[in-house]
C-alpha cells in the first residue's frame, strides 16, 4: 500500500530535525480563506516530495523473479570461472548464493574450494567395460544403465533413483547430496538430479533450490504472512526496515514481526512477550487474591461474606472474643502492628502495575481493531462503493483516488498509533518532561486522525447516498486531500521524533517544561474563534506548561493552523509563508 511506502523515507536523512524549519510540507495555495485548501499538488516541491516518498529500499520478488535471478547468478559464475552450470550451482549453494564470495574464495585458493564443496578438478570417467558392479546392490549391470558423479564411482540407475528419492523426501538436505560411496565427498549436481529423478522429485528438488536461494541469502527473506509466496530483497543500511509486500502485509525486515515504527525491534519483542507471558496471569492473581494460610492456594473473593478472606486465620478460632464470627477485629489489630505491611505493599504494587499495563494494552488492541476495520472498509470501497460513487457523482474512478489515498493513510496511521502505546509503556517514569510531551504529541495525533477518519467515513457517506451529483463534491475533495496531507506530515514527524527518543525535550523540571526547540506540531483545524487547536487545548488544561510544550516559540499558520517553530519561515504542513 502506498501509505506504508510513504513511511519509508522517514530515516533517509538523519540530519532532518523534527523541529527544524525545513520544507516538510506540500506546496501551499495562495488562497487563505478556506480551512483545508492547502495542498497544491502541482507545485515543484510537492512533486519532488512525492517522488522521494515513493523511493523503496526493497523489491518484492515473485516465484518467476526468484528463478530468473537464480539462473542469472549461476550463469554469471559459470561464465567467469569457466565451469559448468551444475558446478556453479554447487559453489553458490555452499557460499549462500553470494556471487562475490564465490569469486573471492575461488581466486584465492581454487584447490581448497574444490575440496570443500566436492568438485574434483578433473572428471573421472567410469571404466569402459560391458558390465560393471553396482556399489550399492552389488549386481552386475550393463554400462548403459550405470551412472556416476564426477568421482567416477559407478552405481546402477535403480539405486541412484532410490538414493536421490530418499534424500529429497528427507528435506532440503538433498541440496548438499554427496556420492553414495562412504569414502567419497564428490557433490551430486543438479544435472544428475534432473536426469535420474522422476518428475515429482525433480519438482520438489527445484522448489528446495529456489527456497535455499531466499533462505540462505542474507539480502532476501520470505514474506511472513500466512500463505504468501512472495520474497523480498532488501538494500541493507538504507534507513527504515519497514517493508510492504505485494500481498498487502507490512512487516519489519529486521525482526519479521509486523511493521512497528516508531518502536524498535527490542521493544516489540518485549511487548509481544509480555502480552503472551504467564507473568501477567500471576500479576492478576497477586493483585486480586490472597493465599490460603494452609494449602497456599490463591483465593479470590468475588461475592458473599468475609467468611474466608478477612484475616486468613482458622475459622475455629473466631467467636465473640474476636468481634464475632463475621466481624473479626484481628486483621485491623494486626495491620496496625504492621504485620501485613509488606504483603499489602506487594499486592498494591502488583495491582498498580496491572492497571498500568491494562491501560496501554487496551488502547493498543483498540487501534489494532480499528486498523482491521479500516482495512475492511478500504476493501469494500475498492470493490463496490467507488464504482457506485463514480456513477452518482458522474466522475471517472481515476479522479476518486484521493479517497483511496485517505483510507490508506488511515490504515497506516492506525498502525503507527497502535505502536505508540507500546512506546509509552516502556518510556521511563522518571522522565516527566518526555512523558508529558509524548502524551501531548500522541493526543494531537489521535485527534488529527479522528478528523481524517470522520471525513473519510461519515462525510463520504453523504455523497454515496445522494441521488444526483453534489455541487459541493469538489469542496469535499479538497478537504479530504488536505486532511490526508497534513495527517501524513504529522505522523511522519511524530515517527521521526519518537525514533530519536524525543531528544529535543529538555531536562525535567518542576513544571515538566520542554526545551525552547520543542514545539507541538499540531494538526488541528481552526475553531470558531479562529484559534488553533494547539492553543485551545492548552488553555483548557491551564496553559502550555502543563502539557510539556513551550508555546512562546511557535507560530500557528493562518491557512492550515499547523503549529510551527518560530525559526521556520514557511509552514511545514502547507508551505504557506509566515507573515
């Protein structure tokens, strides 16, 4: 999907600061009256930015592409080293399909390489007798029914077929097959496989060979989506690890989990483990139950009297002297003496930890659910609704691509927003300024995404239900395209900021304020009073300092209400010039 590809340029320039005054936005319109008319797609800056966003640091390979590349590498090695294709294939398999490594090792010590991979320098021919004895079944067979590898050890065709078929049935190890003679290490090449194996085994061997080209090559990996047969070739050291396969599944090249920017792979691994670990069950048990004093089994009180769980003492010791059977006063006395301080403290800590984890997990899961629904809505739109809208509004489907782009952006932003909750869970508690600023950025991202989602879902429905072309459909186009552009810019900046660890946030103070370079990067549209969302939000919470943002160092664009750093001369969202 284009929206996931758009995110791949976030790391291309390490010097681009999140709060710098660089040209990060699309070209702006000179008309400042409309709230959403700020995406001039005809500008040179816009064309350059879109071209930059579409650059990929990977390529998706189909089965035919894999086979073609494999054959090209075999032909290249065969030509340069003046050996047969079968021998070239053996060499490449042993050196993980690295053409450069094969060349380096071969020209450094050809004799050693031949010995290691099992390629005799000269092929030894079988004795030219009318009959030869098979080394496996020890039957005398005609010369025409005997075969041998480069080593010249003769075996009958029936034994060869059985040997090859068994090795292929055992799995990919057949790719490293050697001569059946126990004392021989000569390799059995693809030419012998093709001439001696039956059709089913040949097909299976070819499949193993293609899979080894992907799995043994450090530059290629299979797409981890269930049932997907595409592979991906990645350009190492080229920035983002996010990959989007042709099957529409996005994943991280480094860890093969689903795409998770702005969170690093180590954090994702911890988060996934935490979601599935038994430790969370134990936390719940510790927070919501007490152990039986005799058998130590955890007991949860979910209804009824205090019969079991009040003081954890034997029922036989209760009576009038303890305040009654159902009004035991021992617990209060023991607690005042500090007998339960440590266990209560541990229980309280476990409860707080569980509540904190539940808070982040529920929102992480909610955004995942919203993303799945958005994917379903996008599919429905592409299959049915877009054609219906084209008929109602009397416009070709090619002019309705802005709706698809908006939904693709929604899907991508839901993914990013989902992982910001894992990021927030592992953000150190003592870094108050960073936490406040992160929560502010996250809140603004949510509100901006909700505006885009509302426009793409609810407002679009009005035009789908119309009976004739709507006069204000072009205004809707401008509004939705503008919201898509601004949301994309905001989320790209958000990802860059989180990936750099919010380095622009100053040291924590009593008010949790940020350094002078920290700004809000707000997405909001104008309110009725003409103030930006960033300003109105801060005023509701008692000033910008309470949200961790120094608003004295920002200016709000009159055209799109984007909050920009004071040093920027042009709006970073719409490129409108600051007056």
